[in-house]
C-alpha cells in the first residue's frame, strides 16, 4: 500500500493563532500594490467609458480616431504586463521579494505621474508609452505580491493570504468605478486627477513596507542566514518559538539541493516537473480564457438594452463589482477549509453553465425584451462564480507546486502566459464578437469544461501541506495517471 502524506490531526486544524495581527497588517499593506493594479486596469480598459472621443489624430488631413487608437492603447497595457512579470520574476531571486516590492512601488509612483500628465501633454505616442509603462508596473505587482505573501504565510492560512491580492485588485476596480462617475472625476477635465490618485496606494506602501520582514524562506534557503530567518519568523508569528517552521525550511533546503538556481529554461526541460508546469499552463489559460473578457464586453451593452438610463448603468456596474468582491472574500474564507480543488471545480462548473445560459438568454431577448434583465443576472452570476475560485486561485497553485529554487521561474512562466493571453483577447475579441455576436461567448465553454476535467483527474488537494509534501503528493498523483495510460495502451 502507498504511504499517505496526511499530516497529524493537530497540524491539519486551521488554527486561529496562525493569523496574527502583524500578519494581517503586512498582508493588507502588501496588497495596496494590487489595489493600484486593479485601479489602473479598469481605467485603462475603460477609455471609451470615461471619454466620448479619447483620441483624435489627424495625419495628412485624414482623421484617425476612436476604434483603432483605442485598440492600440488597450493592447499596450497587457504588453507591458508581459515585460513587468518577466522582470519581477528575475529580480525576486536577486534583490529579494521585499526588494522587488519596493522597486515596484517606486516605479508605480512614476507611472501615476506619467498617466496623470499623458492627456495634458497630448501626443499619442506619449500616451502609448505611459500605458505600456503602467502595464509593466501592473505585471510586476501581479507576480511579486502573491509570491511574497505565499512565502511569509503559515501553511494553515496560506490559501486565504495568497488570494488577498485579488480581493484588493477588485477593490481597486471598485474605487476607480466610483471616482469615474460623471459627477466626480469621470470627465475629460477630471481625467488627470483620476489617474494621479493611483499614486496614493504605492506611496502608502512605500512608507510602510521598509519596516516589514523579508521572506524567511528567501533568507534561509537562498541566502543561508538562519538567524535572520528566525527573526523574521518571530516577527511574523508574534512568538519566539518558531523551531517547527525553521525545521520545515531546512527540510525544503535539503530536498532541493540538486535544483539550485533553476532558470525558466531549466525548469521547462526538467522531466519530473513536467506535470507541475502543465498544471500551471492549464489553470493560467483557463483564468484568462474562461469568458471574463467576453462577459465584460457584453455587460454594458446588456445593461443599455434595459430601461435603465445611462447614469444608472454606472451604479449597476459598481454594485456588480461590490458583490463580486464579496464572492472573492467568501472564497478567501473557505479556501483553507474546503480546499483549492473544491473551489476550482465548483467555479468552473458554474462558469460553464452560466456561459451557455447567457448565450441562450441573449438570443431570446431579440424576441423578448424583458430577457435582458435575465441576461444581466446571468452575467453577474458568472462573474461571481469566476471570482470565487477560477481567477484568484491559479497563483496560489503556482506558489504551492514549486519549491524555493524554481518558484520565481514558475511565476515568470505564469505571468508571461497570463499577460500574453490577456493581450491576445484584448485586441482580438472585439473583432470576433463583431462577426459571431453572442455566440462568440461559447468559445470559452470548452476551456471551462477541459479545466474542470483536468483538475478533477490530475490536481491533488494541497491545503495545509508543506511545499515538500505537496511535491511528493503531486509525484504520486501524476505517476498513477502515467501507469493508467500505459496499462490502457497495452
């Protein structure tokens, strides 16, 4: 019989003592950079919402405006994110997790200045540069924040802590939606102020972050300084007795002796990490191609098809975002008790069902106008299902499937994939939707189904386990699948 990797019952319990006030405070402050990311993300993708004619360029007497210019301006944001995710993953092993966060904060402050002045300076080239630079900062935030939080959190609370950046990302979107209301800053005159306010979040974090500890795992495993790692753990846990965690870090250090300095190319070539990478590719692809872009594209049109006035649509969108944040918070509360696997399976199953129902209702509303209200409800239900697990959990999976030497490289792969798919969908979906209409949403249905099947068959439950135990469990799980395939082929 195979040896089970279950932990003792006392270790399996989710202890309230693990969630100290200091850890909560560090988590909240660290997530301010994710809030900045969400704020800029919504504003960058909502150009036409904030301004009726954001770009009007005349070349040789011919006016280029609206669609082409907006498409370019939107596309450069995720393109910058690809570069930012790559740079961030490289820096985390060189200047540390905390050092990368500090650098990302400094660069984010500059991005706020660029964005605030872009519409005062005027040239379209400068606007493109400012958006690409802001996207780079967002890419750095999307990888550095969950990586840092995943390494400082206790295993009993790791899931909720690593999912917190996504919760703050939604709060950033919500803040941007509120400030972008027409009677606040949602006018061409208020645009510079709206963009400049994004600098408040990285500025606040820059003041507080220097007082926080570096990742104990980075200090002990990569810098070989057990004394400083112990001090960092004592600060994080609020107690002097941290011998159990120090022993866990030492075991991880021993377990990866042969895998030091694992670059992205070495990680891709390593055979015993192949299923880990496949899992990352599956969950990151499903995160971006499960239908959120399509649903957001149609949400405003659906709301406009109702009897709601244009002013009321903005408030409906704000309410939807607020409820979505509650769904994410519920996922944060449940992820360490129900587990990652359960939330992913529930989320993708619900997303697949709501995608089909949304297409059906959109077709029916051509003959029954009142169906637009049903469609609006289905869109909200889809967003709630996606925020519950499929969107925030993938980076948690990246954190848990890899040991210290390969985690940064895994984050680089995940970040590049996330932003590349974001870029592709941002610049292409509007053209696909113009040809296929509502049926374009069905393209995302197979993605949800395939990810559901993969998670159900391959991905093991990782809650409340050490990184070394997760690696062993993943090896056992995937070896079973290989044996089954070999037996079937015979």
